[in-house]
C-alpha cells in the first residue's frame, strides 16, 4: 500500500520567506509526527498529533514554526520568516492508533535550503 | 523520556554478525524499545521492537536483559547494503503513538 508521502521533496527559498511543507500519512493512521534532521545529525522531534487530541507542540523551536492537521489526515508544517538555521530535512511519520501502539512509518522528507 | 546512548560508529565486513548495543538506564515500566534503520536521503525504517527477553524477525534479533537498562540489536551476516545509521529509541507504546527522542544513532560501515 501507499506509504507516507511528503511534498515538495526539495525546497529552496530566500531568507525571510514563509514555507509550507506537506505530509500525507498512511490511510488509517491517527498519529502523525514531524521531525527535523540536520546534516549528519539525529532526528529532532517537533510536533505530534494524535487523533482529535490537542497536538504536542513541545518540540517546536520557536513561534515561527506551526503545524496543523486537517480532518485527521493531511498535515502542513509552516515556517514563517525563514532563517538560514532552518535549513534541514523535515521528516513526517505516521503510526496506527491501537492499544499496543505501532512503530512509526516515515516519509523521505523535504530538504529545505534557506539562502 | 528515557535517554539512549549508542556507539557513534561501527565497522564490519560482509558476512559477519553485527551487534549494536544501546544503553537506556532510566527506561520506564511502560517503555518499549524500538530500532530504526536510515539510509542517506531516506526516512528511517522500522526494524524491530521489543519489551523484554528476545525478539526475532526476518531482519534482526533484539536482545533485552532482565533489567531492561540496555538492549542489543543483532544483524546476522551483514551485507554492503546494511551500511546505514541505526537508531535505538525507547518510548511508551501504550498511548497509540509516542513522542520519541532520536539520538545521533550508530553509523554502521560494512566493508567488502
């Protein structure tokens, strides 16, 4: 079946511009995560959506970052007034809700470059 | 959230068994241990998950001692294509998805 889809795969923009990154999770998965990965580093947790609950935004690095998830499916991560330090790969993952929980399934990310 | 510690890198040769150990001294009662594999320009991919003792699937084995303060991922007879970064995570599986902290992972280099 289809996996997690992210778009665009690459994004180059100028400092100060706003960007929107999109994630289409696996159908039926109610949990959705956003991570950021800088070159050669591990993944940095950003935000987590679980069903209709309020999202866990504790990982967002500043108020320039926001995310929403419409209809419990597609999610958009928005970065306003981008800075060069925002350059990274942004990864989205989804998992199935269940009593035992499920491992996360990742997309291949959006590579964001701020000039 | 439990913090994990792994070796930064490991080298191996094709056909050898590779064991990567992860320390998680403050693992909580509800925490499961999950391992992911990541290739360049790709998102991480789930390998194996366990709670205690030993878990085996078609790809790897996971050994967890009784105190659960560490775990070992075992990759049998590695090939060049197993060269990747391997992440160990602990988290509460019961919430239907858990906020996780990925460390820097272990970079495995498999040589011919």
